[in-house]
C-alpha cells in the first residue's frame, strides 16, 4: 500500500510551488517556513540538495510568498524540520524522478539506467545531460506522486553546511525588510495611544505631510523619513487622549491571574487510579510551593517593520517578517472586508523574532497607511517604546505545586495548578483578525482574550506542565484567564519556560526532602532512555558532583519539549554573591536525525542565552494605566558581558526522525539556573526573575 504524502505536501501538492529548475541549472526552492535567523532555510536546502542530487551551491532558497509558494502555516513550535523537511524531500524526490524519466525517454533507456550527481544526469554509453538542459522539457506544474519516495543518500544532511543567510548579514548588505526601498516609497510612523483603552480627543496638524486617522488609529506619512519622524514626535507630544486606569497591580500578579474568570484545562488526573479522590496518598512528607513569572517582552533587537502598496487595482502587496504570512494575508483581508486572496504577502527577514511579536501588527499598519496613499509604497517602522509596550507579551504565570515524598525517598503524588493568560493571539486566532490596529479603527474589532493552541499542537499555558518523569497519582490542571486588559501571545516555548522552571525547582525541593542527589533523584524517576542519556551527558560534561567555591552552585534542569519534541538537559554554574551571574551552561540535546549539527548547536546556545536573560533579568513593568518598561534601561536584557559560556552535547540520532531544536533549551535552562541559585545561597527563590533583590527577599522570608 502506497504511503500518503507528507502532510504539508499533501496540502500543497503542485511541485512547481516548491521547486523550479532554471535553464542554467540553478534550483529555486520556496517553502512555507520562513527564515527567522534560525538557519532553517540552510537545513532545508541540505535536504533538498540530497534528494535532487545537486550541489548545495546550486540551491536558491527564496522567501516564502503567498502567491508563489506553499502555505505551511506558521513557522513555530520547533516543527520546521519535522514537517517541512519530509514535505520538501518528497517534492524533491518527485522532481528528480521527473528529470530522470525525461532523460531516459530521450535516450531510449529505462529510468533505472540513469544516475544523478551534482546536477548532471548520466546514462549508458556515456550519455550526459543536466537539470538545466532538461528544464524546458519537464513540466513541474503537476501534483506530487505518493509512490515516489525519498531515497537519496545523505551527502549534505548531517554536515555543518555554512548558513546561506549569513554572508549578507555579516557584510551588512541590504537584506532585512527595514532595508527595502521601492520606487516612490513613502515612510510612515504610527502615533500609538499612551495606554490601553485610550481614546483620541484631538491631534495637531501634520505640517504638510499626509495625516491618516481612522477612529483612534493615527499615523503620518511622507517621502522624507527624517521629516516624518520629527513630525510624528511632535504629534505624539501634542495629541490629546482620554485615558483610563485598567491594568492590574504589577506587584500582585498572582492575585490577578487567580481572580478569573477561567477556562479550566485538565491535563492529567490519575489520582483516582491510586484509590483516592484526591491527588496522592495521605502518607508522605509534603513539599508545598508557589512559583511565579512576570510578563515578558519579545525585546527584538530591531523594532518591527513592514512595507505595503494599495494599488488602484490588483491585490494589496505586503512585505513582512511575519511567522505566518498566509494567516496574515487572510487576517488583513478579513479586517478590511476584502475578498480572500486579494492580499499578497511576501516574507522579508526582520532583525529578531521569537514568536508572535509586532511583525503582523506593523504589516497591518502599513496597509492602513497605504490605503490612504493608493499606488504608493509605504514603509512603517515601529519605535522602541512601541515595540516594548504594544507588541504582545508572553503571559505572566503562577503555579501551586504540592509533592509528597514517601519513606523510600520516592515521589508519592504530584499536584500542579497553573494560572496563566493564553499564549496565542496570532492573526486568525479565535476566528478574529488579531491585529492591533483593528481594535482602534472607527469600527473597531473586538478581540477575545488570548487563547491557547490545542493539545495536539503542544498546548500553550499547559505546555510541558506534565512532568516527563514516572510519577504516580498526578493531578495537573491549567486555569486560563478569559478576560484581561493585557495582550499576550506566543513567545519562544510558550508556557514551557515557566512550567519546566517550576517543575524542576519542585523536583530539587523534593530531592532535598528525600536526602537525595538531584541527578540521582531524577534518574530514579525517569525510565525514558533518551531522557536519561541527555541527563547523563550534561552531568558528565559539567563534572556533576564536583566541589565549587562558596557562593557558587551547580543546578540541573531537564525536559522533553512538549512531551513530543527534543530531549534536553542543562547544568548551570551560578555565582550568587552580590549579584546572580550565570557563569556556564552545559547542555545536552537529542533531536533525532541531525541535518545541520552547527545549526542545532546555534539553536541550543541561543535558546539557553535567551532563557538566561528571561530567568535572571527580564520583567515588564507597568502602573495601573501604562506600560513603563519602554526602553533598554527600564527593560534590560542580558548584556554581552554577562553571557555565559555554553557547551552543547548532541546525542547520536540513532536513526530516529528529526525533532526541532529551537525551543528545547528554554525550560531546562531556567530550571537549572534556579536550582544552581538555591545551591549557591542555600535559599530557594521561587519568583522570577532571579535578581539580587529576589534573593534578598527570599532570605528575609526564610524562617
């Protein structure tokens, strides 16, 4: 029985939407996944080159495009290699088969007699051809054949192929959407409200520039960017807004998250199987703890940007660094009452993206301004304060954990109650456009509270809330806030960063009650051989159990991302004297088949460093009216001087399929750092970020 096509290829079966061959032998490849700095297009090029039998230098990885390429949804969830990889390999295998058949027909031989290497086709009697020579004879506007299966040996996959996108970036050549300049292009700035819910009362004149106002949406545009920036600053100072106090108490986010209303999300409840209606046996020493995390900002290195053209006729054209250009196109059309398919979005790289930042919102801003200037290209760039106050945040979270430890030193029960906002307000969520400016128009859209991806897609608030250990009598429940004045959405790893922090902290607290070494305690509760292997690899690399100086501690964290992705363990070495400084991180990861080892190392290193910043520094600040952390001074991120040394051990793939690496390190890094801080100071700090002030407060609360 023929196996079905990979999911993404089945949804986009026409081969020419994936691959086109030029007469010069170069191969254009377009996938639905986008380059966010994670190197995904390089890894996918390696897979396609192997299946086609061409050199990597012949590959041209083109940006995702709603009109020209496949729609593969959102580039998120560490799924690109595991979903786009099989689809592209199958498409490439089909293309290769079509070219082999064309050569075989020309030579009057069977396809089995044709071989392919470095883009050249060879046959009996030294017959030669090439992809380029046959390009005009092979029709790729045909659906993929499920009977053609990828079978080419790996030539490039598994090697440290150089990143295709880095030369431009290192040399400073124009590559980003911020660099895009189209003939006659205008520049625009949006004047945001000073606070959520503010209404525009009046605005000064725009000094001869184009002023765009629709309800509370306000922007200024013109041909000279410096003039536009100057006028926008003056309008920002002179506009009058009616504001309200609508934000929660930043110093009591736990009460805000617990107050509800909530959607209850059952994750696991096998307490009844243990013979009790409550989670866990009556016997056992209890560990009760509450852990918390504040709101976090994406803090992308460059503010979001987009370019749009609203032509007198034809589709609306948009260039955006969105993670999901198909969803964005549909959301823009829905928000403006346009027919589906009348918005054409091309991906253009942005400078940093770790989830649903403001890229989609900037794109809609550009479309709104372009509508007022028909036929004129318009570039909208956000300001740093806009980026830090109006892009969706990653939700604050709080969890109550109760663990019992029996007389044998094993966990007897596990209860976990998590409170959070939703982690998804991407374009199209809950059937609404999900675009910021849509809520400020004269006919405003009404967006529900942030939702969560379904469990089949890894969940959101409860992502990694189920510990990856062998635990009896578990009751794990999520509580998602269904009404909130603060917009939250997906940020790298969604709820997993906090959930693994809380779980791994509680594991160490339980190990202390049991009088057990944290590593041995974990191994005693973990039968998954791949999980055990990464724990042992990280521990060996770090020299687990060695003596460290006063005020320094080693800590351990582990999780399998989403319970279905990569296995990752981290050991942190932390110095906690006058400040909390993460010195080193040793990580071990199992991602199955490795396409680009250097790419995996880069992803794990980057994720670990970013998680370090979240864990020891970052916190969105606000009063009852406004977001106040609107600069790098008020929202600091980890500086280069505090970046820890990171060592990455990659476990052998052992023939297992690829799983993603991009988000695997976030949670284990947070857990490892928290446990290292506790080892260094002898006090458990349960509230993020783990600043010196948080350590002092924990010491003061300790009996």
